[in-house]
C-alpha cells in the first residue's frame, strides 16, 4: 500500500495536503531509495505479500521487503496494468488468472521498473507467510522459476470455526521457529536478535493503537475519514514496509492528530475534489477497490455525498479493531495470531459477523459489495453474506462488480448505474420510513 | 389538462408516459432511439401528447353517439398517415439534398428519377399501410419508410437499370438527417386533414359536428407540470440532474403501480437485464443486473433477427411454431450467432432453434433473478421482450419450475412503458412535494411555438 499513498498524494495535488501525507510520501521515497541501493550495499531483498506479512521479522534481520501486490495495484493506478496483463496473457496466462499476478509478471517482463521509475531489485528470498490465498502459492512458484531464488513457506490454517485454537497457534509458531526463521537467517547471513524483534513489535503496537483510533473516528457525524478510498492511504505504512519502525509510529500519531482535529472542527473527509461538503449516506464496503479507475470510482461516491465509514479491505493486513495487537512479550505467538487473523482467512460466518458489527457500530445507512473478478478469496460467498446481513440488520445491501487491475473489467456506465440506483434506493426507503 | 411527463430513454426505444394529477395514465408514446437523444425524447413526448388528445377525442366522439365513437380508429389511422406523409415530404427533400451532394454527375442523372419514382410510389401506397385493422410491423417512420423504400426500389432498380444498393443507400443517408430533426407538428392541422379525409362522404351536418369535436380536442390546453427522465441514456438527457432517476427504481415503481401485489420485477431491455425486488410500496429493496456484457438481453434477439434477415417482432411468432426446443449452449450474442448458423447447416428447423435461443435468454435471466433474492409471490416482466409471447411463456414456465406453482407471472401488454410510468410517478411526487417545475429544452421550444398545439 505504500505506493498507493504516493499516488493518492499526486491525485490530491490540487487539494490541500495533510502533513501526514507529506510524511508518508517521504517515507516511501526513502524506502524505494534503499531498495535501489540494496544490491550495491549488500542488503538482502525479500518479496512477500500484504496479508500475513512478517515485516518486523524482515526488518529485524536487516532485510528489505518488496510487496508484488502493491506494485501491481500501483501499476493499475498508473494506467500501466492493461499492457502488463496483455504481456502476461501473451506468455500463456489465461484471462481468468488473478490480474495482480499477471500485472506483476508483465511488469517483470518489462524490466521490473517500480513506481518511482527505478528498477526493483530481484529477490533473495520469496517469503510466503500466508497461504489463505492459494494464488499466492502459485504466484511465488512462477517467480521462483523467474528469479531462481529460494522460497520459504509458512502454512497458515484456515479459521473455519471462527477462532484460533492453541493447536493452530502452536503449529504456526513451530513453523516460524523451525523453518521460516532459519531460512531467513540463512539468506540474511545473520542470526535473529529476539530483542530487536521485540523492540519492533512494541513499535508496531503503538502504531496499531493510533490506526484503530483513526478507524473509530468514523463513528462521528460527519465522519472525518473515508474508511475505504481514504482508508487505503492510511493502511499504506502499516501493511507494508513500515510496521515496527519509528517512522510508522510518527506517521500514525500525526494522522491521528489530524483526524482528531477534523472531528473537533466538525469536518468531513478529503475527496479527490477537496474536502467533502456533505454526508448524505454512510456506507460500509466489502471487497477491494478497483485500482485502474480509482479516482473515478471514488468520485462516484463522493459526488453523491456517500462516505465509507468502514471497510473490510482496509483490514486485509490486520484486524486491529477487533483487538489484535502485536505483542513484544510473546513475539512468535503474536506473529502467528497476526497471520491466522487475516481477513480472507476468516470463514463467511465470521466475516458476516464483522460486517454486521461495522454496520451497527458506525450507524451505516447501507452496505455495498464490490465484487472483483480476480479474487476468489474475497468474492466467493459475497451474495450469501449480503442476504444474511440484510436479514440481520434491515440495512439494504448493494452489489457492484469490477476488478483489481484489469481495466477491461471496469464498466464505468454499468457501475455508475448500479451505484446511483442503489443510493436512490436508500433515499427512497428513507423517504418511505419518514413518511 | 395538467400532466406530468416521464421519459425512458432506452438503448433501442424511447418511451414517454403522461399522467394526470391523480396519477392516471393519459397518454403513451414511443419512438426509436437515435443518435440525437434530445430528438428521441421530443418525438416520444409528442407521440404521448398525440395519444392523450386521442383519448380526449374518444370521449368527445362518445358524446356524439356510438356510431361516431367507432370513427376514432379511422381518424386515428388517417392521422398517422398524415404524419407519415409529412415525414415522407421531409425525406423527399433530404434525398434531393443527398443527390445534389453526389460528386459524380452521371450517377445523379440516373439515380434522381429512380428515387423520385420510389418516393412517389411510397406516397401512393401510404393508404394501404394505414387501414383500420391492418397490423403494421412498426409505427416508427424509419421502419415503415425503410421497408417501403426497399420494396419499391426492387422493381424500380430493375426497370431503370439502376444499381439497387445505390438506390437504397440514398434512404440510409437521408433518413439519418430526417430523424434527428425535431419538428413539432400542428396537431390541429393534422387532425383536421385526417378528419376531412375520413368524413368526405358524410353529410354536412355530421361533418360539422365531428369537425367541431376535433377542434375542441385540438384546442384543449395540455400543461406539462414537470418532467422526469430515466433509462440507459439518462445521463445525456437534456434534463437537470434533479429530474433524472435510476431506471431500476422507475421500472420497479412502474411495474408495482400496474401490478400492486408484485414483489419481483424482471426487466429485459435492449442492452441490460435487471432483476428487481420491491416492497409493498413499490420501493426497490434489492436488485441485480447483468455485468458489462449484454449477452442475454434484447439486442441478442435483435442480432439473431439480423442473422436470419427477419424483423425483431417476427421472431416470437416464428418460435411459437417450434416442435422442439433446441439446446443452445451459448448466451454470448456472437457465439449464439455462430451456433445458429451451425444448427441451420445441420438441418435443424429455424423455429426450433429460435425456441432454444429464447430459452437461453430466459435461463440467464433466471440466474439474475436468483441472485437478486428470487421470486416469492408474483413476477412482473417488463421491457421490450414482453411483446414476445415465446419469451413470456418461457419465463412463466421457468419461474414455476424454480419457485413452485404458487407464483403468478405477469406481463402487461404495455410493459415496455413501465420505466417511463415510474419516472412520471416520481415526477408527481416531486410536484406534490413542492419541488420546482422542470421543463427540458425541447418542451420549452415547443411551448414557444403556438402552432405546435
């Protein structure tokens, strides 16, 4: 998500920039700068995924993370994903394959130039620390062939019963201790310093506390944040290279301060057209956003006065608002809980419970599902969830379809039609209720 | 009379519905959608105004007695012919301009007299098109004149040794301009011409009484209180944003107005299909629609009709003659076209294949229905497909198969107007809520021209 924030900052150039945004931009530039120098300075590079990322562990071993999903969504925002996907399809990947994967492979074939215009260094290790998404496994299988580098895999059991049992936790801890950490140490060329890991986990916790305060601020009317479109900027640092760093702590403290100031001033969130003027609809959103037309998509909401008060996508890299925190007292156990607690590792009943709690806690007028073609982890079962949530909350659900980074799957007129119909439906029902 | 106008600008046709202040439908109009959306709206609205006046004429004639009342159809057909002849005059002028624009003088010299003959034949044969009791394939000028032009060109091109394609090409070029110009007709003049044509053999007293009734109707003021637009092209409607409503809400509301017990509405339009759930007030509670691809929508049948060189309206009646339903695997429009050709080459009957194609559409619609929440009691079918008996019958069967015997499938013959009706009802809400009147530019232009009434 780091690069998302960077693009967001660009998109907001016309509008006033928050200090936190400027800070985030600096952090990202620094990180890519480090990546550019990595090979020359003998630093090891680890490719890994957002869900279940072990950033503190990577940092404690003095290695640098690269997140291919984020590169892919960045390519989507920079309008490069269409050509990259076409490139991957030329080499035999079907139209039905996850478009993040194809976009990443296309970028690789085109010199692996990252969002800052410099070449992203090749990986020394592919760290697959989350297996809730089967595609991740296949993705790294392909990258392994391309880069001829080792893969280390952490098998994460599915939370089918909605809880993490002691056995599940122990199973992950054992793998971390016996397989993952030794493999990482070998690549890093050094032993893991448990004190350094604990220090980083303590920093993570501080940032996590502040991020939760930011999410909770959406209970205000108007909400000072957009918890989906704006939210993807807020998760940038914590879901990627910065969790467990002083930079992240500073960023989230700053962000929280800004949001609290907006609450005091009674202000709504920022939109691509500047500060929001009214809050006509409060929505909860399930599913990832579309990246190829991100601002167009956002404007479809913001111009109708629709603010997203909570979203599940912004929890893909950590469900902090249900209480989880990284814990320096029990480092491996908390890393295990983090990986097990990924949003897409939860069964449909748990996800439905979570959405229900958001709808109620944030007093939403409606909830909307953006079902993406690419991601079965997200999309399977969404209609079942929709019906169940309507039944439980009486709040009407809406359904739109797009994709992550394949521009061919963004039908602007169709999405706009559905969204406007949905919002007008909320309005009509509201009118009926007041009558 | 004070009316609210609802306009549904669809991808294939544009519909207008006029309702009075009690919410009763007083007139409906339809035309083919064309490159100029404003003109399409203007024509549909004018058609609805005409229909409204004919409703009034019917009442006036009823007052004069049963025998006179029966004349309404005759006057109506004569009126439509006058409209047709007016449009034909515009077409003739435009063909003249197209001919003038031809760069090769030689082709002009041979084409011009041939075109004159074709157009003269069309005018001569017009009365045959507008006889009471004769079913026309379409009421759209483009369709009627196109068919007549093509028919007349076949003989003329042979007799005059003029290339048929070039002759017909003149129509294709000229009609584009004719149908994108909005001309407001003088209802009174047209109706008087029509009435005179019908009444020429009546006694002077009867003529006077009837012409007086015609004049009263023509002079009756119709005040348009406000407009609400909807449909595929609603973003491009010449209306402000406040006067535009989602077609999903409008179809739900319109269908519920006609079938008060319905809770589920299926609208199969030209390029999208919508499954809509409504509450007891007609307010939408949930909906699903096709995503990006227009497979299984009205255009699918349009494409198949083109492939078979048939009119869209001919498909249903033909499919009724099916002895078996051929299983068509593809709902992709293009693939279905290929499948159609393949089946024909294997010797399958056209009727049987068409039955299969209809079923393929309905199966796709069933999937959307299921996703929107299924059918509980009653299902109302709206959109252009409602006039197709095979489509309505097939849908009814599938609904019963999937949701049980207790389900009532409805399809009103005027279901194509449900979106426009819903829009008009929203407009009436706006007026009752004290919202300001909204008149689109074409309505203002028409108001400024008194001859229009």
